[in-house]
C-alpha cells in the first residue's frame, strides 16, 4: 500500500504561505494609480495565500480609470461673471462708425487695390505668385465694403464716388472668387429690407446699376460659374437673389431686365 503522507510540521504551512506571498509581491503590480501610495502589509507577520491576495486587487481597471479621468468643470461665481462682463464692455475693440469720411476712404482704398491688381496681372500674366497678394487684398476690401449696407443713406455718396462701375467691372475678373465677392456684396446692398430704409439711397443705387447694364453683366458672369464648387454655387444663388431684390422693389424693371 502507498505510504501515508507525512503531516506537515506546525511551522511548515507558515513558511509556504510566506514564500507564496513574497513571490506574488514581485509579480503583481498596480499600473492604474502610479502616484497612489497603497498601505503595505507586513507579509512576515501576516502571511496571505494566493487566492486572498488576488481578490484584494480584483477591482475593475476600467472602473478605476474612469473615476480618475472624470473632469469637473468649475462653476463661475457671480463676481467672476461680473468681471468678465466688465472686461468685454471696456476692452472690446470699438467698431468705427460708418460716415461719409469713412466711406470715402474705403472707396479710395478699393479703387487703389483694384488698379494695383490689374497692373500686376498685366505685368506678370504667367506668374500667379506675383499678383496673388494684390488679389487677396482686393478680396479683403470687397468684404469690408459690406458694412455700407448698414447705412443705405450713404448709397448716393457711393454712387457719386463712381464705385458702382468699378464694382461691376470686376464681374468679368479672371478670378471667379473676385467676381463672386462682388455678387455677394451686391446681393447685400440690394436687400429689399435695406432698400426700404432709405428711398433716396435705393433709387440712387438701382438707377446706377441699371445704367451700367447690371442685368447683362450678371448673366454673363452666371454662365461661367460652376455649381459643383460651393463658392461658385453660392454665387449663382446670390445672382438670382439680386434679380429677385430688384424686381421686388421695382416690378416695372422686368421689361428693362429682359432687354438687357
């Protein structure tokens, strides 16, 4: 018969457990909280078995990581909100009010940049990098002229400064971005709600546009726009909006528009 296994001595179990605990101490790590100081146990005095030690570190790493990554947005106090409002009121840059002097400077700058761009294109027709800067400046000036729509009472002055012929001339610009920029500007200037704010300004603007054959120029530019390009597609939409604005404000223009 097989020999009866020898019963371990009183201190053998302790030494085995002690050995297991020391081995586990070398293997198990806690990568989730490297800066957290975990309390150390006296493994010599209180030996632990493998199953007990594993259960102690059986927390879900996902749950632990989620807790550590939670971000709490600080709430602003009433005093902080008041300080922010004061800063916005006092430090925000003031927009220059549009008056006659400002409009004259804007139109003069527009004329200079349009002329410079034309000269650079003639001088360097095959070198876009030479005239690209002047083209960007011209496009920027067109965007700045949108502010004129906020004061339709200045439309007669804009007509006197011969800005309308210069604008319509750019509808045939080689760069469709410039032409679309002019269309966007005209669409805003001829907005029906804006035209009704000043009858004199509206009449001066529309008469000048019709005198320069605006309908024919818009149609010619419309034919070269590609609706698959977003910017040019917006140009098509705004072109039709200009016709709608003019005909809504002056229904009798249908015959003249058809002739053009």
